[in-house]
């Protein structure tokens, strides 16, 4: 599973409009995308900075290679954005979300963890 985080500053007093646009325009579009699982919208106190985290079942499902691949989203939100959105994609390695199956670690990833544990134990 992957998580894609998009963070951006909003113009003052635009949080409610941002929330409404995400719910009425962006979320319905995302729900049509293959592999889309969920969306969380976060705002800092005061509401002038937001982060939207979308969850995808696998890499191929994440639309485009960056926020620029969302021209519709940019067009919808453009009037309330104060700057260029920042995009980052993460592999979900742990989650408490219900009914989510995370990919198993590869042998190499397990080996790296084992070596890390051995090194920690010998350093004590």
C-alpha cells in the first residue's frame, strides 16, 4: 500500500472552501481511480496550511507522477492556494487502519532489519 501526501498553504480564511472542494470535486474523482482506498485531510490550527493524504493499494494505482498530473485538481483549487503544492509518496509499512493488508517484507528487507537488531544488541 502507498500513501501520497500533498501539502500546501491556503490563502487566509479558505479552509472551509478547500474542505468543500475536496469533498465535492476531488474525492469523487479519486474514488473513480483504480486502487484508491481512502483520503485524510489535515489542517494546521488556523487553517492556512493543509495536507491531504491519499491511500492506494499499489504503486501502479497512484495517478501520475506528481501533483502536476492532477490538472483538474489544480484548476479546482487554484484560486485558494497560496503557493505550489508539495508532493511526496510513501510506502505504508505499518497501519492500524481496519481491513488493510500490508505487503510482506522482502527477504532483503527482513535481513536488513535482522542486522539492525543484531547491531543494536551488540552495541549495548
